C-alpha cells in the first residue's frame, strides 16, 4: 500500500515548533529528546534518519484544515500531541525493556533508565508549554482552556490504558470488551484528542468537533488493531521491531484475545498452558502462531480493524468539509488500516 | 525545634482537593497514588499514617493569604504543586532504587517500576487538571494561563535539576556554583513556583509577586542545603531514610562539595580515592564522615543554609503583609532550616 503524500506535508513544520520549544532545554538533557525524535545521534550531532510519521500531528492539522481553519493556528496543539506521543514511546520502551525502536537503540539503552525518565518529565512540561502558545495566534481563551484540559485528561487516560495493558500480560481472562476499553485509553485517546483539538481550532461548529472526536476514536481503535496485527505478523525490517514481539511479551493483543475466546478443545488448553508459564519458549511460540492460523485470527482481526475504519469514515462522510483535506483524511484512514509499518 | 502549628492548618483541605481529582482515576491505578500520599495501604484500604508535610501547598496558600487573598482561590494551585512534588518523589525513588520512604516500602517496591511509572504519568495529568479548576473561583484567565505556564516551566526545570544531580554522582569536579544551579532547578524551582502562584492568586501587585518569587528561591536553596545536612547527619527514625544515605549514594550534596573544595593534602587525596571507586565501602564511608568532621562541614553547611534563610526573610520583611500570615511564614522559614526531618 502506497504511503499517502500528505504524510510528507507537515512533519517539518511540526518539528520546527518542537525544536523552538527545545531551545529552552539544556544539553545534554535535550540530546535524549532530539535523539529519540530522530534529529541527532547520541552525541547531539545532526543525522538524517527515520523520524517517525508524526501521524497525530498530521491528523490534528488535517482536522483543522478540513473544518476550514488555518492549520498554522493548530501547530502548537500538533506539537503538543506529538510530544505526548513520543514521551509515551520513551516510557513504553523503559517499561517493556525494549532495547530497539526504528532500528536504533532506545533512549534508555543509551542513557540508562534513570536518566531517560528525566527526558520523559521534560517532555510533559514541553507538551503543556506548547499549548500555552495557542494564544499567540489569537485562539480565544475558552478554546485554549478546553485544549489544555483535553490534553491532560488524555494523559490521564493513557496512563490508565497502559496500566491495563501491562496488567493484562499476567491474565488469561481478557474478553473483547475489556480489550477495547484498554486500547481506547492506551491508543485511541490521543488520536481522538489530536483530531478533536484540530477541529476545535478550525471551527466553532460543535457538531463537527463532536464528529471529529468520534472519527478519531474509531480510527484510533482501527489503528491499534492493525498495530496488533503487525505486532505478530509484521515484517521486522518494516516495523523496526523484533518479529512477533507481542507474543514474546505475552501481550493480550486483539488476535490473542480473539483466539482465547474462539479456540476450542486441545488448542484452547494448549494456549492456556503456554500463557500460564512465566515466559514463552520457542516451542510454545510456534504453537501459538499455528493456533492463530488455524482459527483465521489474522483475517478476523483485519475485518475488525476495517469495521472501525468504516465507522470512522461514516463520521467523515457525514460532514461538509474542505474537499482537499477531506480527501487526504480518507486516504490516510485507508492507509492506516492497511499499512505494513 | 517545635513544628509550627501552621503545618497542621492546610493539609486536610489540600488533600480534599487532590482526592476530588483522584475520583476520576480508575482503581487499581489510583491505589498507587493514594498509597504514596499516605491515605491507604497497598490494598487501597484507608490508613492513618504519615502523609508528608504538604509544605509546598502550605507555602502557596500562605503566600496567597499574606497578600490579602482568599486562600480558597489558591487551592487548585496548592493541589497542583503538591501533585508535582509527589510525582517527583515516586520517580526519584525509582531512579535511585530507594526501597523505603517515610518508613514504608516505596511505590515501585510494591507495584514494580513499570507500573509505578504509570502513576507518575497520571499525576502529571492530574496536576495540570488541578490548575484548570482555577477558573471556577473567578480567577482571571490571564492568571490561569500564567500559572499553567509557570507550573510547566517548573516541571521542565526540575527535570534538568534531577538530570544534573544524577550526573554529578559520577563526577568529582563539582564546584559550589554548579551545585547551587543544580539545587535551584531540582528543589528551589517548585518552592518558588508554589509561592509565586500563591502571591499571584492573592494580589495584582507585581512587586509583591516578584518578592515572593525571590522569597521562594532563597527559601528553596536553604531548604535543600538543610536537606543535605539531614542526608548525612540526620537521624533515620526522624528522616525516614537510611543513615547517611547521601554518602552511600555518592550524592554531591553541599557538605561534600564544600569538602572537595576545602580539604587539603592527605584528606583531599583520600576523598578523591574513595569517590573514584564504583561504590563506597564501610571503611571509606567512615573516613568521609571523619574528613567532613575535621573541616567543620556540618557547621559551615548550616551557616550557608541560614544565609539563604536570611535572604528569604529580607524579602518577607520588605513587604506590608497580613500580620498573621506573615508571622506564620516567618516561623515556617526558621523551622525549615532547623528541622530534623
């Protein structure tokens, strides 16, 4: 599936806003952040490498443009959601002991976990400071205030989602509803926040802001289910993560929750035996992949992701929007549920 | 030294505000926070134990009252600084591998470091959400905005201070100025923020807000130097920390920075040899205490703390304030530089 051109449109302008915020952070603390963002190497020297998709920023700016807003007014919000996303990545890597991301050592595996946590703290401050720039573009107080509340409610929700995701690793009784609640907090909340803030900064029309919130929520769920598929069947060179890492980490991702509910008899018994053990050995690892194959878990998961994608598109089609931004949003939505990375 | 009565005045009303914020956080995530705050045991059951001094909240509310404000208007700010202080404690314990605080196991030593980090994230969200309640009391938007910016600049500064403090553990070349810069960010920034916000919410008089900022900065420096003294010579039953823990952790606290600059000949050489090793053995530990004694490091550190205390008091005496709050602030300032815990 071809990467939509719109994903190339905003990253450099968003990164420029983040960069101007980072001017206030002392080296070498700021080097952990610029390294993670893909701007520098571990010594703070500029590099040209993968910087991540800046997807949440793009969704925020597109929502603003789609509602006839000037996307420049939403740049502080786009920078804020991108900072929150990236601090959550640095922290996830610490929590999961993941040594690599995007084919590079993670921040903690260079600077150590204690120092990496200081980068996370700094980014919490920076994300909120980004939002306090909204007023510079003439955004009314009430919208600034709403954005700040929304961002911090989202941070709170993300912590709850991450708490659940990690506690699910030790449990076998996760049903689809608990799973959906978990990913709604862990992943969909920030995508929702990005699109809702973008629309809020583009229009005063409440029904459009509400529709973008629902668009974001459904797209966020679809995005995470696709992520779960890549976490098992994704190709390491494309995802930048080890093969089938979600199985090794005992993640209760959608394909596995589906398997636990669907598998019968011997397969079900085996699944439980494998996941009851402290770690999953190679034998069990391959057996899980076989069971998932036998019940068609990949195809079923993809159908589920596409169902949420279609619900997102219903919200999009229900609005009268700027045609260019609307078409970009449609293309991006299809891409996110078919992407290989 | 007698604990000032004013320290009993505000904690319950501040905790009530924090508690109403915590109503929005799901169990069991919220149990980590209520446990840390001293409200509950590890199962979320209420306990009566040490809750900490709520010092930053008290300073914030006193600054508001001293400037003829209604302290109720500053309660959201008091809750915010207390949440930031407490999230920094949970994170410090993770970073320093400290298993005990206030005679209880630390959050991470019960729930594990990965889950404890989710409590820290939640508290970042909550601290900012606390501030968004300022408007409910009729605080003008410009003051809300100023407070939010100040709080997040403070979070950023704290991350820089903590970064320096930790990097100093591996260094021998720390001079007094670098040390003062470090504690100004690590500790004084939040005390400054607490008093500045309190004054801002109490008065429109810029010179008073500025004076409270300077008051807080000097008090914060004095407070940390006293903390450094307790970190070496404090009594474990009173501080709730292991005896001379700062030496065991190779902290470049003020007495040690002073010793590195002042010790001569054999003593200096020994100090360097001891601190160049990866860990400090019992022999070296006692030798450090002897060297500190021989150069009068404790008395000198106390003089330094009192110097900053007196600078703080100059700011206080320079203002015409509500007499009761002013006298409470004076008493508290003396106490903080003479306290044993």
